[in-house]
């Protein structure tokens, strides 16, 4: 838990940062000092095995040597350019790499900094292409907190304070979970079709179906096998676009380069971020040439751009991250370690009555907690996360109600580190599952 240096930094932080940003109490936060591979060290000298990969960013490990060297070289050579006027050559190289890696004929991209920005670019693309402003999104969805992305994000606690300013043309359909009865998946598709039909009679006919192929912050929910293909079948690229948000799932985390490849689906626009930059902020919306031709030719003033579009250092980091993933065969490693994690976590419901089930794909593994013994699932999950932190393991609660523990380590984590972490999580279930939180402890992270 926080040592004296973290506690001092927390006190300083409280006076200079909006109180909405970082949760501060007797147990939170620790302050990171350095990180290598799958290990984080805080300012008090404590080491932690990281089962978060820094919100999924560190697919190739924290401070990956290839990525760090590329950043240093590019920063010394050219840290910034005129991205949409006179860009850096490295931007072209990254765009070519994305065209090579993404499935099907996805090959024309708009670069951005944050995942939410790339979602915004994809939504703009859909409107330009179809002329139809409505969006079909899903219960449990998380696409970011900028206004366009927030309009398609499900959680009420994120949306409600800003509802008067949010676009009202978004409809939400159920997102089914793999393993559910066939009727549940069929009902979800029927709901999508019904909502599309209803929108046709209103001011916002649906021009985009926006979905995460595997929901991330919604609780690491893997859909039934036919669900994503069914969404593809409802989009023809002119009346409606299929936009798949792979900000969390992309670049190997699920055991494929992109999660949509598990179902043989190519979207009209693929949104990527997080692990793309290896620690630097960069994202992209990658579309087919036909769909992206909806954007007008630049006459010297782009109608969608930003100061840091195609930042040279971020582009160099992304290229090095892709090389590190390829050379380390980390996509295959994610699949193998994910199978091991799933088998281990699959036994926890029999050991702990408050564990409802385990689920996941690749290095996106989740442990779903239930209300039990007078303790809510949310409170239990947060207790376990706190206990894991005491034991030197970083793990986060996810899900719309923070009722899911997410196990999403870097793909470079060693077997010994992963074994230590899983043993620690299991011990945290036994100890933290019953221990009360310290007085004054909050409910967030």
C-alpha cells in the first residue's frame, strides 16, 4: 500500500489536480517510479507484478528496449512536424505498417492521439459516407469520454452529468455473452434489427453500428460466435458502416492481431489505440479505400485534424512496438498464456462462493464476482484488488458496476511472474474477500 513518498505525493496532488481525476484515500494511489517488462516499481521502492499492462498499453512490456530506443532516436532527430501540412516521413511508414497488418482491404487511416479521438474520426466517416447521423451502440460499451464517443458509451455515471450536451441519436442494444443460451444471442440480434427499424422512422436513421468485438471496460465480455458476423451482415458500407472499436483488443491481446479475426469479420472502419504506441499516445481509424473516399480531398485545410496528428515520436514508437510484437511472437504468446490463465481462473468458482465465473480470450481474462454474504460484488472486487496490491500485484476492477477483476498482463510476462500473480490473486480472494476495507476507503480506483 502507499508508503511515505506516495502519501506525500498524494497530498501534493490533491492541491493541483481536479478532484475528479485521481482517487485518493488511505490506500490509494501508489505512485509509479519506473517499470520494466511486467514489473512496476513505486516511489517507495516496492515492486509489483502488473496485471493491467498500464490499461492494456504495454503489450510488449513496459519500457520495451526497442520502443525506448526508437523514442530516444526520434526525439533527438525530430520530435514534432506539421502533421497535416508538411509531415514527417515516419508517419508514412506507420500508415503503411497499419495497412499491412489490418485485415481485408482496410488500408486508409486517420491518425489521432487518444482512442476516443479515433472513435470520433470513425463516426465522422460514417456520417460522410452514409448521410445518416444515427448510431447503434451496445449496453456495456465504452468508447471514450470525448463528447461523440461519450454519446455511444453506456455507463450512466459517465453520461448523466453531460446529457444535455450529448447527441441524442444513439440507440443501445444488448451485448450477449458467449456461453449464453442460443436464444439470448438471437434476441440481441433481433433487438439490433428492431432498433434500426425504429430509427428509420425518426430524425436519426442509423448510419453506423459501433461495437467492441470484445467489450473491455464493460467487463471483458466475449460475444457468442455468430454475433459479430451478424452485425457485419447488417451493414453494407453505404447505408450503414460497421465500426469495430479495437482500442483495447488490438495488436495481439486476444491471441490474434485483431479480435475481429477470430470471427473472420472485416469492418468498414477499425479503431485502434492503446498498445499501438507502446506507451506513447497514438491511435488510428483505419477504413477501406471506398469508405474513406467519403472524405473530401484536402485543399490545404483538412476538415478533421489536430496539432499532434502523426507526431514523429509517437509514430516511431508505434513502428517499434509493432516490430517488437512481431519479433517476439507475442500474438502467439498471448494465446498460449491466455489459455493457461483461463484454465487456472476457471477453477476459482469452485473454491470461492463469491466468484460467479471466469471468462475471456487471450490476455483479456476476467473473474466475475457476485453479491454474497451481505457483501456486494463491487465491494468484494475492490477488496480483492486492494489485497492484491498489498501482495505486490496490480489488478483493476472493470465492468459497469466494477464487479469484474480484469487480468490483462503484458504479453512479455514470464511464466514465473504470472504464476506468482495468479497465486497472489487466489490468496487475495481468500484474505481480501473477507477483510474490511480501511476506514475512509473509497469505492473507486
